[in-house]
C-alpha cells in the first residue's frame, strides 16, 4: 500500500519478482517488450468491475512494479471469505448480481484482448 504524493490517494504497488516468472523461455529483451505491451493494454482498461492499473515501471536491476487502484472493501475473495466466516450465504439475487458483474468485467477484458 502506497500513497500518491499529489493527492494522498491510497494505491497498491505490486512487484513481480522476476519478469521470467511471467514470461517463460524468452530472452530478456523480448520479456521486457512483452511486459511493456501487456502493461500498455492493461492501462487502457477502464471498467467499473476491473481494478485499474495506473502505472508500471521497471527500476534498473529491480522487478517490474505495477501501481493499481486500491479497493477499500478488499478483493472478491476477501469478501466471500468474510461471508463464509460469518456464515452468511449469498442470496440468489446477490449471486446473480455478482455473476453479472464478473461477466461484464470478463467481456470488457476480452474486448481488449486481455483474455
């Protein structure tokens, strides 16, 4: 978790340990090119049900860093685990709403050739 200096907004900074973890069996230059292409695609995604990637960079000699929006309520997995812990099942309407949001997010990503 980091804060943006300009406005104090909370953001998430993720580090990919090694580009080779994400791009198997390719040369370093090709890995960097593929990573940058994927980052550019992800930065163009803008949908209410997709966490927005704001920036990405590779510091010299360091892992790929990705800056994303921070979700105050946590991840979907966090929410479902908490409901399970509290023994609160989703109603059918809640499950259908969740499924709809997931389908819309996947459609948006598919349209941008992410998946």
